[in-house]
C-alpha cells in the first residue's frame, strides 16, 4: 500500500482503545503523515484492558494531546495548525463539533454494520440483542453521529456463546482490515460512498454498570445475552440478595434435558422446575432459574471480588429461610 501522491497526505487522528491503536498503525503503514493525535487520559476508575494510543504515539514519536473535550478554541487552533488533508476518529469518545469537521474531510470507524446499532457501545448492544453478526464500518463524519455515507464495511460472526469481549476482539481485527482495504482508494479520492439508510437499524445510548442488573423473571435466552454482553472485563451481570451483590463471571445456557459443564462434559440433569426464579444450588452447582423455566449454569460467581463456591451460596440462601 502506498499513498497516491509523492507528498504524503497529512492527517489528524482522534483515537482511543485497541481499535484506535490498530487503525493508527494502518495509517502509518499506508504512508500517511500523522501530524497530531488527540486521545484520552486513562481514567483511574475504569478497568483498562485495552491497548494504549498514547503509548503507541510515544513509541512512534507522534505528537499527541489529551484535551478534556473536543470543544474549545485551543483544540480547534491546534488541529488547524496541523494542516490536515484528512481527519479520522477511531473510537474517540467525544463527538467532534461542526467547527472541527469543517477543517478537512473526516472519517469515523464504528463498531457495527451501519446503519445497525448506531451510537454508543455497539458491540455490547449487538450481543445483548442476540445479533448473529456485526462488524466495523468506516463512514464519513457529520455532526449527527453515525449518519454519514458508508465508505467500507467488514463483517464478523457472533457465535452463540461469544461474550462482548470476544466479539470486540473480532471487531478490532475487522476495523483494521476495513481501513487497510479502502485506504488506497481513500487517499486517491476514489473511495465509495454508500448511502447510510437511517430508517433502518436504531440508535443506542451508552451503558452503565447498573444496566447489568438481572431480572430473573425474564426468559433464559435474554438473561444469557445480558451476561454475554457485559461479562468481564466489563462490569458483569449481577443480582442482589439481601443487599449483597453477586456478579456472574462465567455462565452457560442450560439446554433442555441436560446440564452443561465447564470442563466440556455434559450430565443428564434437568434444572428443577419447582424452584423460584433466581440463584439456586442444584447438585453442588450454582444455577440461575429464569422466568420461562430455563436456566443458566454459573461457572463462577463473585461477591466483593471473591469467588463464591456452591457451598457458600447454599449456606447463604438457607440462612434466609
């Protein structure tokens, strides 16, 4: 891959997370002169399980800044001074205002197959809704989020037991492939423009840890999708018993007629239908009884960061009666 002119195109890149790292590496490999990177300071309250854009910039000698927001005259002046031919946003967490978007053509990498799952946390929402595929979309940036014309897309499957963390790994690779494939045409001014039909799909907001609360009255498949969507390193699906919070770390959907085991074996145990919805211990295993009579086998349950054994949970449940 090489740029289409003798003078490398200059870019300002807004980037964060592993997608930011991988896509920034694609630009560098493609001969783009990255004049400035705008990224975020890591939050001490967040579980940082992803790659660091700031560390990549240090390693590559790229100038970077970490403003508190994308608004303000100071950032606007710095981006203008960089004289970009193009701008990119790769999992940057702030919306870019119209004043920034007016400086140069701008492109965003979104973690879904637009127009599906527009907005925040697209991978988590896709898993939560039981989607069977998702992917990465490079699109033109407009003031309205995830509304610009589509430039390129790469799809990945969501397998029945995939967690959002596993799907995010696939989407990260998809984003790299998506940008790598279209970058020569983009630099040459020949990139496709596909209409982004906003009458399809939907817009989703950000998610909070409290959104992981389990309502055991819901169907087993729905609760399992919630678990998969927020399983660690995300905050996890949880249930409260007498003020104590229990977080599902690993879980499997119990298929009719047999109980799955995390060692790969299966036992012909049917989840009892006489138990109330919620956590229970059956044959020294922790299960979650759901509103439709289905159940989840819980491989690991935590309280205050410590693993809870079936015997410990049984004792706590018996103490309530």
